[in-house]
C-alpha cells in the first residue's frame, strides 16, 4: 500500500488553522504535512504492526505512569514543528516542564512543540527511506532521542544528537532511553511475541 502525497499551490499555502480544518474535514485519514507544505495521507497499518505499536506504546506509558516525568502521545498525536511541518510519530514523549510551558490554547491543537522522544515503527506498508527522512525532520526540529524500529530485520536505528546514528541488531536485548527517558528500558523481545 502506498502513501498519497499531495502537493498543489493551494495546499502548500494552507495556514496552520486551515490545515487543522483540513484534518478535521478528513478525520478518517492519517494526515501529515512536511515543512514545504506537502501533505501525506498514510494508509492504516496492517494488523500485526498495530499490535507491535500497541506494545511499544504500552511499555512507554507504563514507564511514564511510574515516573510521572512527562506526557506520552500515541500514533494519532500530531505536533507542529518550527519549520511548519505537522508530523505524527508512532509514539512520543514530552517532558512535563516543557508541556506545562505551552499556552492552554496550544495544547488543544497540534501543539507547537517538538517531542523530547519519538519512536517510529516500520510496518510492511512503510518505505524505509521515507521513515529515515522523517527521522531527520524530527532531528532538525530538536528531538533529543529518536528510535526507528524495523521488526522485519530486528533492527533499531538510534538517533541521539549530537552523536551519529547507531544501529542496534537483534531483539534479544533491551534498549535504554537514558538519559532522556531516565530508567526506561524497551523490551524488544516483546515485539517478537506479537508477530
């Protein structure tokens, strides 16, 4: 299944409010917009990937409930980045202090904030080059930690600025979120049990 990329002069110039209304008018679609105004409509994930994404969100949410250090967003959570893009990662986390600094009106829309942590899960309907481009968009917006998980190859791309990206091979290990997510360990082996 392919994503649909829309790029027309009218769509390129949508204001933030007009884009939000476009999303509301098409609320049954998964929509993102990059910094050049191109709108991407993504298909739903296949069932197996949905199970894996739920496991990832569960582990992150469980850790956050214990620590109360921030806010966890699911795959439907959209963020407006400094360059005008509105992206929605599969899972995300924003430190509580940064969240509380936002104006209440900003919290009720696609908040103008880059998460501290984002996680993208490559499903069989995704293209790896597109996901790597999206990860670089997150990095350019100021994310502090980003993971791109590819279950089909049991690979994780770890992005921790200012360090170069590193590759983690195999799901027999845990992935540490320190220092951005203090004490968080993602149990990668749990992704095997949902397949």
